[in-house]
C-alpha cells in the first residue's frame, strides 16, 4: 500500500526521527549486547508465516519493524562497544546518511547525480590531504575496506601484467605470466579473499615472517624481493587487526624502490591495507608519534581504508585510493550507451573507478563527517582512541588473571584471560567473553593471537571517554572475579 497522504508521510518521518533520537540517547547506558539472539528474532518473524496478502500503512510497518528488531539490536554505535573494529556514528554523518537515502541518488551515473559526484570528489580530496598522500591520488568510495583491497589489487594486477605485455582485461588470466603477492603472516584475511576473487589463487601468496607484534619483517621481505623474478605486489599493513601494529612502511617502500631499480618500473606495486591504521597519519598535529607509525605509506601505489571505522561514518564507506587513476579505471571499466545522462561531463566521475555500477551516494556522509570534525577534530579523534586504549590497558595493570599481550601503540588491546590450573584456555576465554557481554557494560570479541585464545578490545568510537575505558576495565575485572568464583 502506498501512502499518498503527505501528512501521513510527515508523521512517519517525525516518528522515525523521535525514535532515532531516543535510541541514540539511550546508547550511553543501555546494555551493549542485544537482549536476544538471532534465532529469537527469527522465531518472531516466523509468526508472520508468509508475506500477508494485504499491505499495511508505512507507519504501522515501521512500528512493527522496530518492535521486532529492537531486542536484537547490539549497541554497536555506543561508547563501550569494543568488538572487532567497529566505529560509531558522528551526528552529522548520520544525518547526511539519512539525507542520502532521502535523496536516493545513484552515484554511478556522474552528471546524472551532480551533487553526489561533486561531494564524493570533494570528500576524497579531503581524505587524500588528511592522510598526507600525494595530491594526484584519486579514488572511489566502495562498500568497505574489503572491497577497497579488492579494487586496489585489481588495479595492481592489470598494471603489472600490462608491463610484461599481457592485457588482462582482454585476455584474462588463463596462460598469463605468473604474478606474486607478498604479504605478512598477519595480513588481514580480506587480502586473501581479494587475491582469490581476482583469480590469482591463494598459491600466489608468499607469506613473510612477522615479529612479536605482527609486523612484517622488512629484512625477510627484502630477501624475498631479491629472489623474485615475476611481477610482484607487496601488500603492507597499517594496523594489525589484533595488536594494531604497523608494518615498517618506510623499510617496505625502500625494498620496493630497490626492486624497481633492479627490475624496471612496472615490476612491482606496493599496496597498503590501512583499513583503520591509515588514519594515524591524520593525527600529525595532535599526536605526531601516531602519525610516525605510518610513515612511508605515502610511497605506496595504492591504499585501502574506510571511513566507517575510525571516522565514524555509518556503515558502507570503504575508500580505494590509487597513485594513478588509470590502472583503477582500466580494471573497473564498464560501458553502455544508456549510462550517459545526456548532459556534458563537467567533473571527474569517481564511479568509473568502482567495481559497482549503481552505487549509494557515499560522498555526502563522508563529507559531513569531515566537515563536522575539521582537520583538528580528526586529529584529536584519532589521538583520543589511542589515549583510551592506553588508559584501558593501564587500568588492567596488576589485575589477577588478566594480561595485556600487545604493545598498545594505537587503538587495539589484546587481553589474555589466564585460566585457572586445569581449565582449557579456549573454553575459559569463551566463558569470559560471554559473561562480559551478558554483564552488559561493554562488549569485546574473542580472537586468537600467536596460538593463544585472547579477547580483543578496539577503541574506535568518537563518544568513548576515559571514564568509559575505566568502566570497561572494571567490568572485565568484575567478570573474571565472578567467573573464577563459580
Ligand atoms: C586491516 C583490515 N583490513 C581490512 C578489513 C576489512 O574491512 P571491512 O570490514 O570494512 O571490509 C579490516 C576490518 O577490520 C581490517 O582491520
């Protein structure tokens, strides 16, 4: 049923805005974990056995949606959510995201959506400047860092094969010259997935040993490159998903430069997966020691990052950046006379660099987040994540049964929950994580690091305060004591 009455529509928007305001203001104190699991939500949904024949009013539909969904909503954008690497939501970015849906622009059509095109370009130019990358760098907004890694590696594949006389866009990969991808042992899994999706296969990966924090050993990389006769992509990482550690990017870039001198300009491509870590570069004015962690990243050929983690733009805001737009454009080329808008092209269409055709107009929310914060706000935000991570780790010092395993250099804290004698470490960690989530003060997620089950805390939310970090440490200690006493 379509609502034709505009006052009914207006009531709907007011209802949603009121609900959203109530939800957002509850985030500081509501239990972080959802009240129910997905099967409980699913069983409620099954009560409506099949799609009813008759529709309903939009307002009734949305009220029903909220009633059914709300118990299964995790307060991911709340201040004490520290699972995975999940950012919160800046008010201006959320509002812009609502407007994005309201305007419903297809950002794949360039001049057909002039504002979407211009805002995406403008926001990307701000990102390039904030991350202190070469001015000519161009990019595109994709769904997330996974897609950004995929897009950048597609550009790398085409560029390297072209340099040895193989046009992968025309000829595909059957019979193509071999291509290698050198990664650290602790690269993010999305690199492997991108390599698989690009038809290179996991066997194309050469894994280089890492140090105790998960940083690729630059001397081992240098030796690998000396032996490497094939075209090669070197994938470095800014921000290890467990420890937050950064590969020594300056040394990686040096090895890449030497390889290029030895084997020619098209022999090697350096990519940086900086999903969250690349933003350390934006902290230069407030915390130069954080920016220094990422020194050398500017020498890469491509960068994958996103704005939905560190920058707190709502989800669906990956960023793929390339030193030369041409390689990305060639990899993503698509055609169709029907795609023209009929208007002359006036600006660059970053949709042409994207693996998608129809695309959400992601530039509005990204632009709004940056405009709300300004340069100093971004710098302060990044520095605050690191301060919160440090103060959380510090608050755990001396706690019985808990040990921080990583050097807390950025926003990630890896905690070992030490089991009592005779208790299986994996089972104990799971028990502690579940009890912590049930307790409700905060939310962290399990992982495995250097063969040990651990609990990860990621500080990635603009609304998190020092007091939140203290409460999180206190909750973890309380839970450990409670579980140990059971
Ligand atoms: C280093 C790194 N790369 C890639 C990703 C994937 O990001 P997304 O979930 O935005 O696709 C992550 C996610 O945490 C990450 O930490």
